[in-house]
C-alpha cells in the first residue's frame, strides 16, 4: 500500500483553491452600519477600520459605495440623540430606513436591529423596575414589538431583536402580521452571550450601561458563556415563535455552540463577528502582528465551517479585497 501523502494537493495554489470544502462568498456577508442623530460629520470608531458613526447623508453615501463593491445586505443601528427610561421614540431610525429604501429600493436587503439599549437613559436593553435592579420582561417586549412594527412600516426587509427578553420573537411576529407585514423576516439574536467582546460597539451605539443603577451589566438577561444548553433552549423557542433566521453572537468564542445549533435546528443560521473580535484583528494588523485580510478570511471560513450561512461582519465592505484570492 502506498504511503499516505496529503501534501501533494497542497503544493499548487490553484489546486488548493479547487479542493476547498468550504468557501466564503460576498453574498453571505452583512455589513453593520450606524446612523447617529445629532452629529454633523461622520466619526471613526476606536479599534475598527473603515467603520463609522454616520450622519444621515454620509450613511447613504457609504451604502452606495458598499453596493458598488458587491455588498448588498446591511444591518442598521439607529442611535438617537434623546434617551428616556420609557416611552421610546424611533422616528430617527425609521426616517433612515425610509431614506435608504427610497434611494436604493430592491438593490439591497435591509435588516434593522431591534433593541432599547441606545434609547434608554441607563443603557440597558429594556425597561427597568423602580429599584433599577431588574429589566422588566413584559414591558420591554411590548416596547420592542412596537419598535419592530414601526421599522417595518418604514420599509425594513428584516427586523433583528437583540435584547434577549423571553417571548419577544412571538410578540414581534404578531405585531408585524397585525400590520400586514407578513413578508418581513425576523432574524433573532437567538444565542447572544454575556461577552467581553462588545466594547467598540457600545461606544458606537452609545449603549454602555451607566453606573447610576444597581444593574451594572447585562448578565441577568444575556446568556451565560458556561451554559450552552440555554442557547439551545433559547434558539428552539425563537424557532417555534416564528424566527426566520437564527443567530449566534459572538462568533469565534462560540463556534462550538454555532456548530451544535446549526446541526440541530434546520433554519438559516447567522453569526455576528462582534466589534471586539474585529478590533482584535484590526489592532493586531496595525502593529504588524497579523496579516489583516488573511486573518479575516480565516475567521469567516471558520464561521461557514461551523454552519453559518450568513456572517455579520464589520469588514464585509472589504470583502472584494479579502476574498479575491
């Protein structure tokens, strides 16, 4: 019997390309964008390359540039100027949705994040009780469903609840259907973990929890990293309540969870490569400690290998350069 030789098919780069079992395509990538109320020029975000807090005008210009490079799926985060403990106002985000769809129409697919962390005075993802030590689930779900319906009214193709409240997918589906939006999809952050990899995002979205209440972090509603069974139960519930796409967030630290869930629940799976994960690549590259684009492609390949069909990535707009080889 001939000695096993696995290296022969690795010797030629064209053969390596031809024999790959997993491939990443620009069609799989979703670019997050931030529209910020009250700023007069776009702002950079610490740690992230080519990602901005945009004005209404610069947002449209950026999306037009992204479309020219082949990126046609976006996840919008609206960042309001005014914050409230309850009775949230979503006009700024809705106006951005309408402007994007009026300008680009069916040339893009627009998902909109549904959460309250950028809207609340305390930075948490929902309505707090009077003691400030608990996010009230049902009141929060009502507010989330109202926001999702308003975004759908404005023209969103998809709403993406990221709050991790119990029962919010079912409430959002009911609110959408009641307003005639039965074709609007729900992409649920089904398995969103209490992670240390969200830092740059919280600066971009102005959503860091404040220190003026006893609930200092989001550990009481986001998933515990050491309880993957919660991810299974959460994803199964969101599936049963009508979610069309399920998501795991963060990405790299939870590849095992993504692989298990995508093999168990036969729905389209998305993964969110968080701002902290992205900053790790971008900052290392600035110090010449990593090849930025090669590392980016490697992480995207890992997500596809673990079962993701869709990848939310801050580097999506660089995909034409990253994936060219």
